[in-house]
């Protein structure tokens, strides 16, 4: 089963990010480097907050913060719908021509150029129907050429496993030497592996040449996952009202599984029904004097596609778990209107 499901309109899973801003910021408190306890973890140099503060102790209710309206309001049913704006015949024909041209480039062996053209077609779509058609093609071609064991050399380079190698030290080596931030989880995905302990001397592993980056569209309630210039996945999200989810450039600098939630009234452990952070936390480096922002799961899935958070970007737990595996520390995040 494909671990990267993408947007629900084409039968792929949804992703929910919550970035929350509390009275003192909703981010991590005293940070310390820790190891991930379970064998399935693929986190390198995970910086775990002793207890992220996550959302405000008093989250805005739907009455206090009315939902945003827009092309992808997915409140009670994330597979729900988008508003399709009309486009003229010329725009539709131009969109179809762009998709055809991109497909032709891919079939002629120019996969990178073709996928960049598809990404441009997705970004320049006149409405959600056109955007979904571009994304559907992108999703299929990305899985074939980028995120699979058959990945093209346009997108990966080979590493021959040497004695002493493991995914964590290799990722650190590539980060230090090549300035290439890549997560062990992405290496596993591209090589069709599920267990990092199965790495053996003499194996050849494929390593992505490009870095993951994230873009959040507040107007569309969407998070785009890019590998270099190419969109590889898109997920619906929840945000905060007004400017509670600030626009700008951020960087992920802390990551934690099963996070506790620190509130003004104390620490709420993971698994407690009152802990709204969900299954994962990816905190942003303090920017512009604002701290405590991050990406995490949620215990309120009906808040996806709305502005009911206190500022963080929310994701469904199953989706934030997938994102967590492929996003290393240092990943850039752009939040825009």
C-alpha cells in the first residue's frame, strides 16, 4: 500500500497540520536531543521538546472563530468538496494542452522537465477541478519516477553501503558534506524498505537529489509537499483565524512522536483525551519574535478545512505520521495567503 496518499479527491489520504500560538507560544519548552524509542523510527537528530505547549489551553471555539470559506472547506467530511469556479473554453483548452505537453516530455525521457511543467499547471489552474486533474497526473508520475525503487537517475544518486554505514549516519554525512537534508524515512520510501536495520554492506541505495520543502496555502487550506521544484503530495489542513497563523518563512527545528501538551494548567500526557496535539509534533524555529508554532496532528478531525486552531497548522494523525517520516530537521516551510 502506498504510504503517501495525497489529497482525498483522488483517493489519497488527507494531511493535517496544526500550528498553534499560546500565550507564551505553543512551541517546545526546554529542548534536549533525544533518541526515538521504537524500532520503526526514522528520525535523525530529533530535537524533542520536553513538552510542547502546542495549542492554547483555551482553543477558539467554532463560535469564537468562524470557519473560513473557500475552495476546500472539509470540516466534518475531509473528503468533502471544493468549490469549482468556472473557467472559459480557452482556459480549459490551455490547461489540457499544458498537461499533454508535460506528459509528452515525460514519455520522451525528460521526466524532471515534464514534472516541473505539471507542477506549473497545477499551480496555475483556474479552479479546483483543473487543479485536481493536474494533481492526479502528478501523483501517478511522481510515484513512478521519483518515489519508487524505479526512480530515475534524474532524481536520485546511488550510494554503495560500506561497513559502519547506517541510515542515520549517512543522512548526517550528506547533510554536512553535500548540504543535502534528507530523512531516513524518505530513503526507505524511495528504496522500497520498511526497516532501517535491513541495510547491508554491499547494497546500493538510491538517495534523492532534491530536498523536501513545504508550502501552506491559507486560502485553500492546503499543504503542498515539494521535492525541489516538483509537487509530490498535497494535503488539506486547518489553520487559525485572521493572522493567528502568520505568513512567512519558517524552519522545522524540533520533532517529537506522541507529544505531551504543556498548558498553563500543567502537562497533559499523550493519549489523554484532553491532549489535542495528536500523534506528532514538528516545531518551527522562532521567527520574528513569535515562538511555539508547529505542525502536528489533532484529536479534532472535523477542524480540517476550517480556521478553528489557535494558530498552528493541523493535520489528520495518519497524515502527520507520514509527513513526519519524510521531513528532516531544517526543512523550510512557507505559509502564505
